[in-house]
């Protein structure tokens, strides 16, 4: 077997971009999850099932069923196996005979159980696949997602259009949730993979693949452990110089490490070592799914900037204080503006109860004033022109709905914010907290997102995201200067 990185990377392309997929063992008890997920696949889909009780359900889905992989006419690029674990070695043998590109085992019950039988079966399929050079994904995973060609592992995942974000996850749930939630945040995916127990292919192989993939510009990773730390470090350092790489490490606590052992069989590894590795390689560390979503969204839709000075605009006095505290706690500064900016503001800022020191407290009456639109444009422009400000944050107060209630009607305030975001050279983001109505806040954030304006649900999430973005660009500038 040729174990070179180039060889695996080249062969993985057949798995991530298959022209034919065979599902082995999908059952009505699971709602034919795999066959339904592949309903949008652009290539050929085959079923392999020997239980006659399943034949009619498979036929109703319009999929042709075969008694074995060997009976399928023509080549099979990718196999998804959802079978009892005792059958797994026989499936691997058939995949080898059929010369498939790769096989994903949804099946669990292997080494992650810690049992003698589970460990024995995982070794059996690993030995068979390793000797033959078969790319085995998992076991205990959901495998590959490529929305451009309709290759999905869940029927809810969007398809039909690719994007620039790749995701690698040891957890199938995280791989599914991130791609589904990401679509709501206007994150479009190139490819993703869940790899479970990593019997053959570990995170490094997938990182190497996405690192060379022209469709992938940003890489997110959920990792519980790696097999070859030195090799992973080399790959991460090289790829992070070219593409942003975000790492969410599972199992950092003692209790979490114990959970990863029963989840994917991952062995505990030092959190301090991981912290140092991520920092040294110039990757971005995130702590959870929300931070992964927020930071990817920021990389996609916030202009790059390495300055730590923030200009804040809030809709009330109390909110302006809380907003300032959140950004200061995150390690960002909220400086005073230049004298020329204050002189300009004095010419139009005459809101009773408001303040324009930074943060700007424009008061809730602002949105009801006759000059609301022009004043908003002027305030944003002052922040844009002021040399003391590096990034701009706008809070929108949903107690008084900031936008038109009729989605079909023109919305001058939204148009003003969009126009500013497009022309501004500084990082710009919005924060829309829940206040009295989660549906209204969600609708407001969705309207902003649809226009390419990143919006966050809390001051803390917005502040921490901006700080991660600033730190990343500061590191990149330091790399460049060195």
C-alpha cells in the first residue's frame, strides 16, 4: 500500500466527489435515512439489502436494490455501510473486490466500547482495509457531505450550491449540526466529513485534503485526539499559513476526556499542549459550536482588521454600558474620538437623553425621529472617518422594531446599513439581542444576514468573535513582517 500523503489526498477526491454511491443495509426502522439523504445526489445511487421485508420500501424510493456489492453493474466510488458490526469485515472484503474508492461505516460498537469483541472487529476491518489500500472512513461516523453534488448524510442538509467552508469532525452530530446551523447563518460549505474512530484515516488526512482543495477557503475542525501529533502539527502549520483553520477540541476537561474515550475511543491528550500547538501554528481556537459558527461567519463577512479600538453605537444608555463592558472584557478598547469628530457630531446629534462620547447612546427615540436615517448614516460615517477607531459595532434594539414590518416594502434603515457595510474599509458587525421577542430578534438577524451583514445575538458573542478575528489578523501580519 502506498501511504504517501499525495496518494491518499488524490484518492480521497474520488470519495468526496463520487459519481456513484451504494448504501449497504439502510432500513425502514431508520426511516431509510441514507437513501433519503441521497435523493438529491447527482450520480447513481444503489441499495444493497438482503432482507426481503425491506425491498418494497426501497423500491418506493426509486432506488434499485442488489443482493451484494458485487452484483452492482459498473464502478462504485463510495459505499455507506449501515450494518450490524459483525457483518463489517464481509463488507470491507466486498469493497476491496469491487475496487470502491472508499467506505464509510455508520455502524458503531467497535473500539469505542472498550470491549474485547468491539476492539477485535475494529482491528479486523482496519487490517483488511489497510493491507488493500481501501480508504475506510470511521467506523462510528456519518461520513462525507458535498452539497454541490447533493451528497448528504442527513435529509435536512441543504444542497445544490457549494461554498468555501470545509468542516472536519470526529463527531457525526457536530458535523450534522454545524452544516445545518451554518446554512441559517449564510455559511456555504465546500465539503465536510465526520470520521468517528479514525481506524484508518485520521484528522490529518482530511486536513491535508481540504488544504489542497481549491473549493475550500476556510477549514473548521472538531477534534478529540490525533494519532500522530508531530504529523498533525506539520500539516496544520503549513495549511494555516494559507487558509484560516479553526479548531474546537473536545475532551479538554478530565470528565470530557473520559467521555471522548467512550465516544470515539480517543485517548486523553494534554489541553495545555493543544493550546500551545494551536497558537504556534496560527490556527484559531474556539470552545463550542456557537463560537465555530460565529468565527466562520466573521471570517466570511467581516472585513479584515488588526486594530483593537472599537466604536460602539447602542440604542439606550443601559445597553451602551453593557456593550462597552463586554468589549472591554474581551480585550478590546473603546477610546474617545478625535475633537474633529465631536465637532461634526455636535452639528446633528441633538437627541435628548443621548450621548456621543463612544459608546454612542442614541436613545430609543432615535428610531422614531424624522432624521433617523440621515443621522444613522452620519454617525456611521463619523466612525468610519475617525482615526481612533478600527472597528465599528452597531446594536439594534428590537423593543422598537428597527426595520419595516412589511418585507416587500423598501427599508431605508436597512439599506443605509447595507450601503455603509459595502463601502466601509473597517470591520463592521451588528448585535441584535433577544429583548422581549426571540422571533422578532431572529427575523432581524436573518434580514441582516441575508444582506451579508454579520449579526450576533449577545454582546459577549459579538465581542469575543471580533477579538478572535483581530488576534488572527494580528498574527498573520506578524507572520508577514517576519
